[in-house]
C-alpha cells in the first residue's frame, strides 16, 4: 500500500470513529469528505493568511486566520452528533464571508481571492447535497454580479496589495484552487469507493445472519425434533425418512435462496416442484403446479425462503394427512384480487382433494404445522387462510402485492441508465 493510500485509510478510520451511531453509506461518505476537507483546509487557510499578511493586507489575514481553528473543530462537532450537512453549510458560509472581505480589500473583481468562490458549491455539494450546492452557486454568482456592477458604476475598490504581491497571490490562489479541486475529486472518489465497500460488507454480514437463521429455524429445528423422537424411542422408519427428506429440502431451499438473480424464486420453485413431484409420484398422487413469474419476482431472497418453506410444509401436510389423490399448487393473484383496502393481493395456495380437517381445527388453527404456517405468513406480511374445499382442504397465504422487482441485473442496469 502506498503512503497516500495509508494516509487515506487512516483518515477514513478516524472519520468513521466520529460517527455517533449506525449510519447508512451516504452518511459515511459525507462524514469522511467533511473530515478530509477540514484537514486540507486548515493548512491552506493558515498559509494564505500568512501570505496576505506578508503582502500588506492584515485585514485579509485577520479574516482568513479564524477559519483554521473553526475547521479544526469539525471533528468534535461531528462526534457530538452535529449533522454533517449543517456543519458543512455553516463553514461554507464563514468561508464565503471571509472571501468577500479579502476580495473587497484586495481589488474587488480583480482580486486574487475571487477564484476561491469556485470551490464553495463543489465543497458543499460533497457534504450537503445538490440543493445546498445550487444555493451557494447562486450566492457566488450574486457576489460576482455585485462586484461587476460596482466596478461598472465606478465605485473605488480598496487595494492593500502591491503589484508584485498581487501577482504572486493570484498565481498561488489559482494553483490552490486547481489542486484543491483535484484533491476534492480524489476525496469524493475515494470516499465513494470506501462507502461502497462498507455497504457490501454490511450486506454480507446481514446475508450470513439470514443464512444462519434459516439453518437454525429449518434444518436445526427438524434435526432436533428427530433427535427427541429417537431418544424417546418413538421414531418410526417412515418418519425418519420423511424428516431427513425435509431436511434435504431445507438445505436445497437455502442454497437456492443464495442465487444472485432477482428471479431466483421462480427457478427455486421449479427445483422444489421437481422434488415434490417425485414424492407425489411415489405415493400415487397427481401434482398440479402453476406459478405466475411476475408474482414470483415480487419476493426478495429472504421472502423467497419463507415461500419455499411454506409451500414445502403445506404439500407435506397434504401428503401425510389428507389421503388425497391430487394436490394443486398455485402462486399468483389472489382469487379475490383486491383486498378490502383496494390494493392488489397475491396468494400461495395448496389445495388437496382428500379428507380435509374437522371444522374446529380449521377455525382454531391449532397444531404445530398451522402455527408454523401462520408465523411464515406473518413474516411475509400476509395472513393464513384454511378453508374446506369440498372435497379436501385449501390452505392459502395471502399478502398485498408489492411493486414488481427487476428480473435480472441487465434490466436493473438499464433502468438506472
């Protein structure tokens, strides 16, 4: 790692330590740029104050010098919870006022300090956003127009600097603006990349936690149940086989949920359908499977796991208890497509043609299986419905339909572009 990169890495680490609590990637980026601007601004303002004092303008030096301790206070303000956008606007306002004083004391529109105004909208944009940048651009333009009008009206401008000092400060000021612009662009790019990496790492942590939760709630729970039954001597061979098959299905569901494709639920449902079809065929049960691809695309990865597990459990319950010759699976628009609130709804439904359930079971929703399905429906933001189908039983998870998701990465890139 080069020396510049090491310095930047240390600066970002220090800036991150100033964040008072969890922040999103944009807050991290703006805080880093604000700290970096303060670090660069302190030596620049001190150097320019010294040059203006040596050039014969003590008033200009007095206007510039207080900016340095003000910039040094930026980290402390951020640590105490001050909003970075507010801090940025305040210090741009102070810089604007100091620059105006220097300009009025050193030649007006021909002052070497006029060019510094170019940096103000760019600097505030990096920490406070577009609206603040446009506001300061308008103020800078108003200042330039005012200076031009004063010059055209013949109003005298104070000139504290001699010609050699003015030429030297003009050269130094222009070089400073150029170097500061390059440094600011480099800071923005570095902060953007660092924020993107931080966001990716946070997403990775979240995804790992989701996988662990899936393993614990799915495979772990089923294996624990099999272990308890085995220790009690109540585990039959058929129950062991069914439990192990369910564990394998859960593992496949977790693997399917890791697909980066936004339409992975549709393909995962295809894989689950193939496994369920084999199980149904072995029992002499006909399986009907209908999936609306557009509806499947509205579920994210975490929701997709809930859909797959709910479907697996619903079909398994039908095969174990219904004594049915046929099982029908459907994922699509709800039969009553509009809910009571007028919003469109989608439904995951499994219907069997078997013996059904006693009426009180359907209404009370008792039993471990029904409780599990109710919990899954809640995680999906929906409700569980258990209804007699004459013959058989219809089990449905219904929820409001969110806006459709983009189906693949290419589509996502096209939409952004």
